[in-house]
C-alpha cells in the first residue's frame, strides 16, 4: 500500500544545511513535528538539547526533562521533544540558569547564550497583515503567532518587529523598519551580522526589494526580506 503524507523520519545526510549536526555518525535524525517553523528552518527540541547544547546524552533523558518542566521555550513549558525550534526562539533551562536565543550565523541555526534579563523578551517579525470584520487588524508573525489589534492601533507594516514579553507573551513595543533602524541579517551571505539600515530600494516587476546597510564603516547590500529589526545594542557572539 502506498504511503500518504510526508515521512515521519529524517536521514541525517538529507537534513537541511541550516542544521549543524554530524552527518555520518548515525543514519537517522529526529525530525521536527509540524509547527511554527518550517522544517527547512528549524531543529527539533530534542536534537537541540542532545547535539547542540549537550544537556542530555539520549532522547530518553530529553523526555524526562520535558516531563518535569525543566525546559522552557519562550518562557513556557513544552510537552513535545520534536517541537520545531527556529529563529529568535528563547530556550531556558532554569536548573542550570542557562538561556539561549536561536540565531542564524554563517547559514547555520545556532543557540547563542544570553543573560537572564535578555531572556525576558522575544522579537517577532511581522510577515503579513489581514483586515478582519469589525475593524480589527490581524498581524501574522514569523513564528506562527497571530496578534489582533484594533484599526486605530494599526501603525505597522510588513517587516516591522513586535517585541513580546516572556513568559506572558504580551506586546511590549514595536520596532519600525525605517532608516537608522538596527537590523539583524538572518539569511544570505551576510547572515549573522548586525547593521544599520540606510535605505530600502524597491525594484520593478517581480524583483524583491533590496536594502543598503552600514556596519563598522562598511556598506552591505542584501534583500529586505533578510532583515530582522532589533533593538540598538543587539549583538551576536
């Protein structure tokens, strides 16, 4: 009988290039379940804990940690070792007093350790907007969230950033994609760099808009879609 739907398994050799995992040590790699981040841009929580953070040696220990609430994602307990973890997700291990934010550096998705104070907020990029009946606006964020706002509060465009508080997930503010904004580049040849936005250059036809930026006296050019507006002082170790 033919199989239906996508495979539940993932071979290491066929894993997305964004995952910095050993390819030839074993045949199989834990596959992220369907969720907020696509499989090409995420890592399963269990893989993150075992192969990148080295908190656990086996997936059995991962399940024990999760069952006892010792691992939090964006300030909340999780119950799925295959939960997809992606860009800007905040992972906390309270027992070790360790906190990490997921960033892309040199094309690879990596956990970067951050202080506890920084782990109290999360940045989410506005990917799209929808006008709903009753005068409300729905913002679609990069991690699968949807925010409802009244029309009078709609001052934001695609590409702007929402700042959320952790663990309550409340909106603490917005960061506009405008001249002078601090931007983190999460894709392309400059991935992992932080620069100041000089201008957005729209292109004709189907060509995507480009962005001109400055960093340490150097000029950078990348696609607008590769930018993630962050607060001044945001650094990547």
